[in-house]
């Protein structure tokens, strides 16, 4: 198996996540000529082409001879893309490693769709990245099929580490759905929180621009403390909370409104929806 530096890399789909990963790879010095992206939409394809990598509208041209193929399309079109690639791989002696970032699509479905005419299936890794990858601050959960070698895991890990500060391999496939509910969808939870913080502060008289800057920096600073401190989130919260002080008053309000239950139900809802997507699309 070639190293990431020497591998032929193919991205099937050239949306935001693919663009983020490609940008991270280029920042690491991966040769532009080693990366090919298939993307049907002119706008996305032109944006990817501006990075200096090869682009095409053909999935087979991009992934037919690649060492590592990233399936970065919407879950609804994953089946068609996989079957197209499997047909093209029938004459290959060595199949590529396939990384799927399609939410909810199970290994069982991918293995079925990617099976070649002679019954072989590429080694598969499911990945759930998140949108902070666009800023080089992503978090990714990964799960591999049993036939994936340690060398192949290292290759995929290196791919994701180009844009993810946390890459976590889980030992059960269903935990990828939990990762989806936690970090995959998680950025939206924080954006919603910031929206409401800004709205509240603005309603109390603070100019919206100032409220936005203060709220954004507060989230950035708190996140930095979480990633650099040896204290747990619980201890960090306690460190900010003086008895009967301002923070205590706010947290007591959260408690009275059952904030813990709200967060729990939100994560469970996203996790369940990811599993539901996989079950529904896998039957198509």
C-alpha cells in the first residue's frame, strides 16, 4: 500500500467537505497531480479546479485507478455511484480503499453496492467528519470493515488528520451514528446557542455587532480551554461558577428548564435519524 504522499486519491463529489479535505491535503504537501475529483456541477467543479487538482464529470475517470476513493456525495445517490465504480473495478487486481462520508449508509449497504462481478469488495471505512474541517478544526469518527489492515487505517487516518484535530476510531458501527449526533451535527447546536445569546443580548440593549463578536470569541475561547486544559468540562464549568453569582443564576435557569434533557433528546434525535437514513436508503 503506497503512503498518502504517493497514493492516487479520488474524490467522488466536490462539495464543501471534499473541498476542505483536499485543501488540508494540499497544505500537507500532497502533490496536486495525485488528486482527481469528479463533480457534475460546474460551480463546484470550477471551485475545486482553482485548487490546482484534476477535475472531471466522470466518476470512473476519477476513481477507476485510484488507490483511495472518498465517496463524498449525498446519501441518496451513494448507491448509484458505488455500483458505477464497482463495474469499473471488475478488471482490477487490487481494489482501492474506499472511504464513505455519506451519513447513515451502512457498511453492509456499501459492501453490497461495491461488489464486483467476481464477488470482490473494496476495503471500506465509514467516516463522519464535521463542518469545522473547513477551518482545519474538524472532528471525525471512523469505523472500518474487518478486512481493513492497520496500514490502510493509517492511510485513512492521515487523510482525515489533514483537517481534523480529533480522529476517533470506534469499535462498533452503530457508534458512527452516535458520532453523527454528537460532533457531526454538533456545530449546528453551538451555532443555534450563539444565535440565541446574540438575540438575548441585543434585546437587552447591546448592539448586534458587539454581541456577535463577544459571543463568537466566547465560544472560541471556551473551546480552546476544553482542548488545552487537563480539567474536565464539569470542572471547567465549576471554575467559572461562583456561589450565588451571575453564572450560577444563569445555570439555575438552565436547570429549571431541563437543559440537560433538551441536549440529551437532541443528540438522540440526530443519532436516530442517522440510523433511519441508513435503513431506508439501504433498502433502495
